[in-house]
C-alpha cells in the first residue's frame, strides 16, 4: 500500500468530538478513490481509533475538514505515515436515517468496519462460500453474509508490486442503504505467508458457490 505524509496543519485534533458535523465526504488520500458520504459518528470512530493507536489527526479551521493517519505498519520511514484519510463536511444524503442511540446511519450498523455502532440491528454472520472471481488478477474469492449485507473477500495474484498478493474486502450494500460506498479494505500479504493464507482460506470456505 502506498503511504502519504500528513499535510502540515497546525490545528491538531486531540479528541474525536472535534469532528462535530453530521456528515462527511470520506476519501482515502493514499490511492485514487471517490469520496463517499458517511456519518459524523463514523468519522469520530475513525478518529478515536487513530488517536488510540498513536496516529495523527488535524482539523482545517476554515473548512472543518479532517485529515487523519494511522502509524505506518512494518518499519517507519522518516516523514511518512500509514493510510491517510480526508473527511470534508457535507450534507447528509437522502434515505440515510440516523440512529438516535449511537449516531450512525442505519446502513452502517452491520458494517464490519464500524465497531462503534450499537446492536440495534443485530449482525448475523453466515458461512463463507466460494465465489467465482469476477475480474482479472484474482486468485481466490469468497463471500459471507453479514447482517443485511454481503462481504466479498478477494486474494489477488502475486505481482511485482505485491509479491505476496493482497487481500481486498468489499462490502456489497443492501437495498435501502442509500448512497454508500465506504467499505473497501486493502491489506498486503507477505510473500512468505501467501501459501499459508491461501490454504487457510480454502480450508474454511464452503465449496458451494455463493448465489445469495
């Protein structure tokens, strides 16, 4: 994964509540990605995780935009940090009801990347089922149903840039979630662990293709 230096902004964030807007357009500054609307509660959750792990966060006073970065994983490089995200205040899209209990949107309750959402919408996890790769450069793929959503896991082919391949996780939104695109995770696989990762996935995934 590419890393990016956190822009020098003198207004450091020391508490998640400094991000006080109802909704933000969230994007990953490490690689090309379209900003997607998320709840302010989700951004505050990311901030809490970032600050707890020793990352850095800053607030642009003119726009209230938030920039945050986790510490770099696997060997620090001077002046470089881990994944960097940018969140810009925006209007809350239509069809995104806000939960009075935890502040997350309904579509974020059963999202595996939003652990701070309450259990008002219980998350049930279905068995992992094999899925046909639907694009090039994917070695193995499987799908699990989590709550109202489906989560698709992909192990990519080994490449020169990623000799061990990578694990990519996509959330396939359920009907009624509204305009929601935040749900892709990317983690590189160490070259020496690639065989073991593939073997473990194949041992735990039901061979029947997922058609749900």
